[in-house]
């Protein structure tokens, strides 16, 4: 129930944001790719549900850290969905690196920010408990205020920030992977053209 309430709260925030931007034109989504803008009556995308609007200060106390807004229907489905993202993410990452060797300067910077025990470490490796985390709990209100201020000032159109509920590891990993995949798809990195004769290389290999 808490997850559904959280998703409805996110959708209401999206509707307010959409009405405020009704006069702005949007580029049509590419075929085969997820749509961020959506159409009238369409459900908001995950990026819209989680994104911190530029210049808007989020109230982190109102966010359900165990919610799964826009997510798969349960843990098993979430794990399966995340597994399916591994191959396209690996392919796009490889293409982005290959493009950089030919002078493409486009980059993706993924910053995982959160207080201790928020799950940022577990997203990329196994997280280990530290006794100091217990004492740090007393500073929680101050940390929340600092994060709210940072999100308000740092989230921009060029460098968006997203608030991801992290109590459910399967949702956290899926929700981080989706925006990363979509941003890489929008960059659409390409392998550089070879500076050698492929057919000649093949001939030499066959003759050798």
C-alpha cells in the first residue's frame, strides 16, 4: 500500500510539472525507445517520477524509501528486468568508450550520493557495516536538509538528479539502470570507422 501511495504522489507531482510546461514544445520520441514526455493520459516515465525538477527543493521526509514508483510488479519481476538490462548497458558502454578513442568527447557521469546505509555502495559492490554508522544516525535531520539543498541547487536540465527509493535493493538497482540506459541511448555512441582494409586483413588471415 505504501508503494502505491508513493507512486500516486509522484504522478501528482508529474501532472503539476506537465501543466506548468504545457506551452513548451517537445521533440518526438525515437521509435523503439522509451518516451519521457509521453502523451495525454500516458503514465509518466521513471525519469519523470524520480527526477528533481530544476530549482525545486524536494522534501525527503515525504518520500517513501520503500516505494517502487513505476517499477516492476514485485521482486522476482524486478530482478528479471534488471538482468535484461545488462547486455544493452554493456554494449552501449563499450560503444561510448570506442567513440571516445576517435575523439568523441561526450561522457556520462553517474554519481551515487546518499547517507551511510542508503545503499549506494551495494549498487556497485557488497556493502559492509561500520560501527560508526550508529553514531551518524543522530545527524540524520541535518543530512536530509543538506541533501535537499544540494538537490535544489544542482539538478539542472543538463545534469539531472533523481531521488531513488533504496530500501528495496531490486528496485534500487533497476531504477538506477533505467535512466542510465536511456541517457546512453540518447547519446547513441557509434564505433569509429576502421582505418584499415577489412577485406585485405581477412585475406591475409585466411592465407596465413
